[in-house]
C-alpha cells in the first residue's frame, strides 16, 4: 500500500536515488538546464529547490548542508556565487519544467528542467511586454473633458491679455 507516500521512489533503491538526484542537481546548477524525463524532473524539483532556498543565506553552515546534498565543491561555489544573487528576491519557484514530447525508444515523456532566472529568452520577452503595456488609449469621455479644459483656458488667457493692455497705456 502507498499510504502517506511522500515522494516518487523512481523504482530505485534509496542509495541509487540519492546519488542520481545529487548528480542531476549538480548538473542543473552547473549547466542551468538539463534534459530528462518528467518524473525525474519533478523529483529533482523537490530536491533542488530547498537547496536553492538555503543558498540565499550565505554562511558556513548553509554551505555545509548544501555540500552534504550535492557532494561537489564546484557546484556549491556556483550555487552560492552565481545562482543565489540572481534569485535573492524571488520567493520560490526557482525551476521550470518544459515538456518536450516523448522519447522514441521507450515512449517516455521527456522534458527540460531549467533555472528560471537564467533563461534569456523569457527575460527578454518580459521586458518587451512592459514597454508595450505602458501605452493607453483615452476613452471618449476623457477626450471630451480634456477638450473642455482647453476651451475654458483659452478665454481666460484672452481676458488677462485684454486687461493687461489698458494698464500698460
């Protein structure tokens, strides 16, 4: 029975699963994007996001905890020096899973898992959207109100110039 089954065991022993997730997390941190199957990507997401959250606080204890999960100095250094400064303001959701279809050999559903802030394609698109979103059209009521203020201001300007002219003589 699968009562209170907390995570996907991926049909592996615990030692094999831990080693696989550690290697996949290291590859994800070093390369910022990896290709894998959907169940492995979902398991990796649960494994790596707490480590990225831990990397926001750069102290010796958090580095040791992350090293105990990853087991490679290069990955820990990369995580704390390059990844953590980019995600410091993000409240969560550091990874994105993009499904890519099915594998030809065994028909397994494949995907790409990537770190969100390191994909230049999506960050450039967001900046362009912000530029176009600032343009607005005025409604007809606002246009009429603007014309009315212009019309009201014009006679006042004529009155003041007429009053100033006799005073100058």
